[in-house]
C-alpha cells in the first residue's frame, strides 16, 4: 500500500478497499503458520473448516467493496435517480447474505450471528451514511427493509418448518434488532464528529455539512430507526401469536450467550465501516466518474 501511494497518489482512491485482498492473504498465511502446516495437511476436517473461514472473510471483504462502490454511485445521482437506485441495495444484501450463509452453514448456531453482524450490520450503517447525501424523503422510507418482500418469505418458511422455527426466529430477531439500534448509536456519533476537529477529514460525514444539514440528517436517521422499531414490535407480536414464545427472552438469551462473539463483530465492523469514509483512506469517489 505504501508503494502504491508513493508511485500513484495520496490519498489512494479506495485505498481501504485495495488492502482487503492482501489482508485476507496475510491472515490466511499466518493462521496456517500458527496452527502448523503439517497439522493442516493431515486433517481433512481442519482444512474444510479453515476453507470455510477464509471464504467467509473473503466474502465479507467483497461486502465492503460492494457497498463502497454503491455509495460512490449513489452520491452522484439526483433525488429521483437515488430513489430508483436504492433498490439495488436489497439485491446486494441478498446475494452477499446467501454467499456468507452457505459458507457458514457448518458453524450451525453461529451462522445467524455471522450473517447478521456482517451483512446486516454493514447494510444498516450504509443506509444511515447514504441518508446524509439523500436528496429525497421518499428514499429514506424506501431504504427501510419493512418494504422488502424477502421478510415475508422468511416468515412463511418459519411457519412451515417447525424444526427450524427457533433458528429462523433468532435470525429475524437479531436482524430487526440491529436495524433500529444501530442508527440510535450512529446519530449521536455523527453529532460528536461534527463538533470535533477530526470532522474535517470525513468528507461524506461532516466536512461539508452545516448545522442545519446535520439536523436534517439526524432527523432522517431517527425516523428510520423509529420505523424499524415499529417493525420490530410487530415482529414480537407475530412471533408471540404464532409460536407462543417470548421473543425478547430469546433475543436476550442470544445476546448474553454469544456476547463475546457479538462484541467482536460489532467492534470490527463498526471501526471498519466508519473509517471507510476517512479522507486518508481514499474516499475520492470521483475516480469512478472522471
């Protein structure tokens, strides 16, 4: 990366994205080195597990790249164009979730956590980030997954397959939970960054933002969170009526049981996503249109 910066330009456009490939390669190499090459070669089960792990990490890197390109194109569009282009986001979300879910299938109870706290978490953050440059109120509402038809298919599958009811209920609960909680954390973060000197280095966030524009952005984010909270409440009522269980107890059980894994995923992806827009990491999206 330093060589590329020295020979091309600084900040390097999409510099944060360009280091994903080398990161996966280094991570894979040193993981095998620490475990022991002989042990890896002698164990088929270990090789298959490592293969799944590396594929998940690579897929998560692809997620970062896809959403970065999406936001770059989104920022160049007008209000009506943004409203139409926003329908691309559910497609990206669906395809990446399928890839990661297939790779994480062997991890059983951790599969929902891996998918939700990577793809869904990434999607929520990028929805909030895109709201800062959204030129249409309708775009804010369309971004809400409450308008997606995918959730209806998920609910139907939960009802039909009683053996996997708890698993699907857990997955949907986690997804809906982060949909309304993450914006509640992102809004005060945005306000804090705006009032700090470092805000000048976050072009899409606060560098060119006025106090009035910041107020509009925070309001849009909170409206999105409120819509998601209503959807979360409706989901709780639905699960209670369909299965006779207490969804909040199940959600609390998952959050408590897998607390270390969840905290690790939140820390990793929050730092990664929020720093994607840092000027030093090459948030020069004009390279796509010039």
